[in-house]
C-alpha cells in the first residue's frame, strides 16, 4: 500500500531547469526517515545523487563538481516531500531519476516495520 509518487521529469533543452518531487503515499505510514535521490544514466549503474533527513540535506559527497554546482536538494517535513532542483541541465544529465525513502509502515496483518521503498523513476531527457 505504500508508494512513492514522483513528478517533475520530462524533456528539456540544455540550459533549462527541472524540479523533481517525491512524496510518500499510504494509509499505514507512521513515519518517514531518510529520503534520497538516485539516478541511472543510460548503460550505467544507479548512483546516489542526494540525501536528506528531517534535519539535514546534502548532495552526495562523491558527486561531480558539475552536479554540485547545479543541483539542490530540499525537504518539506510537514509534507514529507523531498525535492531535487536541477538547473542549467546538460545532455549528460539525461537519466532515470529515482526516489528512495526509509518508511515505518504496516507490512502485513500484524507487523509494522522500517524498510526502504523505491519510486518508479521519472525520465529526465536533456536535448542539445
């Protein structure tokens, strides 16, 4: 019943901007801890872009300088929503972007448990 709803992806020309959002949805959700953004470039493995908790946000320390100069992660704790603002997009940013969240929720008839949930991914395509 728990799902992560992603939005904000699409097709954009180089130099443009996109703002991705991710919000958990589910009647049995009790609490949300970390919320992260990953991306998977064509032909590459999935990689961490940014990380957040209720008290902090940061880009991946291992992210390239190009990413660090153009991307910003933010979070609205009242809505348990995480955002990824991407500015001055480049063709090499083209990828499927995924949200991951650690959520305490009901997993069966009698059990609540912390576990990781993944969004379905949103395609970001940057044309030159």
